[in-house]
C-alpha cells in the first residue's frame, strides 16, 4: 500500500517536474534526486524504470531511498520578475514556477516555457537577458512566429518587425508550403511546441522551410517536448490519408497508407485540443539536433539549459528546453 502511494506521488512529480536537483535519464532509467513526499514530509531519491516507450513512456518505481537532507514540510516559495510583462511576482510556489506549462506569472499568465523563449531570444538578439518591456524598439529586426503565444507575440510586434502566423487562421502560413516572397526575409523564426504535431512526411520539409525563411546567419528558436537519450519515436510514420473518427466515448485516428493499408489508432494524445494538435512523435535530443543539421541549420545549435531565477526561469531538468539553431 505504501509503495503504491509513493508511486502515485512520483508519477505526479514526474508530470510536474518536481525534482530539485539534476535529473538524468540513462540506461532506461529516470533518476530523480529530490522528490518531496508530502505523506512523510521528507525528500527522497527516486529511480524509475522504463517499462514502455511507445506510444508514450510508462515508468514503474524501481527504488526509493532517503536523501541525506530534509526539507520543510511546506512548499518552497520564490519571487521573480516576469521577463514578458515586467510584473513582480512574490510568494509563488516553486512547483508552479518550475512546471514547463503552468501559468506562473499572476499578471500575464506566462509559463516557464514562454519566459525561456523570450530569454533565449533576448540573448541571441542583444547578447544578454533583457526583459521584453526593456527591448529596444528595433524595427530593422524581422521575425516570424509559428502560432506563438499571444502573451509575448503582441509585445514583440511593438518592439520588432515581427509577425505571428497560423496554419488555421489569418495571417496564414503552411510551413510545409511557404510562398516564394517570404524566402530569406527574417532574422529569426520562433517555433514553440509546433513541430511535434507535423505529420512525418512533411517534417523534413517543415524544418527546411524554416531555414529558407531566414536570412543568412539567421536563427530558429525552437521548443518541443523531447527526451534526453535514444532515438526519436515516430508514432505514425506511415500517415498519409487520415482523418479522426469520434464515437460517443472515444476518438480514433484512421489512416490509409500510401500503399493502401488501412490503420486505426486509439489512445491519442492531444496538446490543447484536437485535430492538428495530435502529438505525432517524441523527439530525442540527438534526433532533434540531427534533423536540424540535415535540413538547413548547418551553422550549429545552442541548448539553453541555464536557469535565471530572477526572471522565473527555473528548469528542474536539462531537456525539453529551448534550442537555438543557426542557418549557415
């Protein structure tokens, strides 16, 4: 019974990135050095073993042991200045601040991922981390977003020559089929949690076209969920002529491959809705760097692993963080 309770706690910790030390993934095991167990009021080292990799990762508890330290029974509280809206946030749960997707700024509702995007953009453009409200007005810098979060998109538009584009609404852009008059116009492109939704047959073209949008020496600021080791897992590599089928209880993906083979998939994972937000893959770090290098980004890449807690950038893990890749 106790082990089941601990496993439940660990599963929540994994989802919310609750570890406070340096997590690592190796040899099919996820090592979480600091997981707070509320029932005990103590912190433990935890080792989870992979029991399934596809269509999504499943873990089981392999080992739990006391860490050499105790922490206060109450959640750690922190203060930070949001680098997107400039608001001061005080007494915020570190669990929320360090959650990749949680809205942790009380004013603009930015998340760790959004603040990390602006941090990386600032460093690349200005050589240092500058809050977005303090960006100099630089209309000579041209940028494009692919379905960017409006919380920073509208502010970027006031500072730079920036346009936010969408697949499903105006201003439209299909990254797999870009117009010729957009080629070579931009200093940067932001793609935040988009590429995991692109069908496999268009994936290489999507990366190539992001490079084609850029001027020579321009950069892509990319985020996707990715794992630290192994190969990229493609969930639907044969996707060709597909549609979603909804029943009373469930949604299915129906696909007819290019060879006419019919496939039906269930247990679909969507990010923020249905349709084009279907999770189609789990990138690996090495797989992601390879697809960048192979599709127009031969100028190298930088992985933004460092924290800047004064701006609410507190990554508890070293993967699934922003990557900047340069066009040669």
